[in-house]
C-alpha cells in the first residue's frame, strides 16, 4: 500500500460580508509531498473571474491530466517491457462534463488521443492497440474512477506537431458501457 498526499490551501482576508455574498476569490494552492506548489482555481466556465484565476489549474483539468498521465506512464512501462523504443508521446486529452442522473455536473468522459513516435523498434498497429488496451486495464487512475475513458490512438504523427489530425482509427479501449 502507498499513501499520496496533497495539501489544498485557501485563505480569505476580506470582509465577512463579502464572503457571505459570494464575493471572494476561489484561487488557492495545491502543494504536493515533493514540495511542488501549484496555483489552482475553479474553471472560469464554473466561476467567472475575478473570483477564479484562468491561469491556474482547475480540478477538471487536473483530473483529465491525471487520467492521461497514468495511461502514458503505464503505456511506456509496457512498451519498455516488450522491447519497443518509444521516442515521444503526446496526448491532447479532452474531458467532457455533463450532468448525472441527479443533475450534478461531473466529468463523464475523458478521451485520450495519444500520438506515439518510435525509434528503431516500433510495434505493429495491432501491437500498439494491445499496449493501449493493457495500459488502460492496468492504469491506477482508470481503475479508480467511473468516468468513461476512451483511448483513440493517433496515426503516428509526431508529438511535436502543432495540431495532430484526429485519428480515424476506432477507439481501442473504453471504460463505461
């Protein structure tokens, strides 16, 4: 068993009346056990500035990044174990918020769109699809959430490309139904 720690810190020094009226900043910080401190805030789509900070990380973005990062790390481990040479990996993941059966917004879907480049030893398309399927099955975060997670592997475009085209390949993995 491992334990992971994050400290979320927020402070309000304004007038109590302003807080009661909802006139306060929701900007805060996240500090992780390694010492990194990030500015955080609700999404401006949820709480409009100046009560949010559009330049900070919001929980929804962090969730999508967490799903993507876990998939990537698991994929890299599995590719390494199979003897493939991964040279680059970029995922422009998208999270979609909808309302659940109680009308509460939630991140109902995350689409991972990894573009992987290889060196001298690359998998076939079927082998890469199998790596993504296994990475999804073994990803700690994917196993911890009920969000529908779909993996749409890229077409081999360079991770350094400014805007890789959407894949025409069918999704290889999905959480949900």
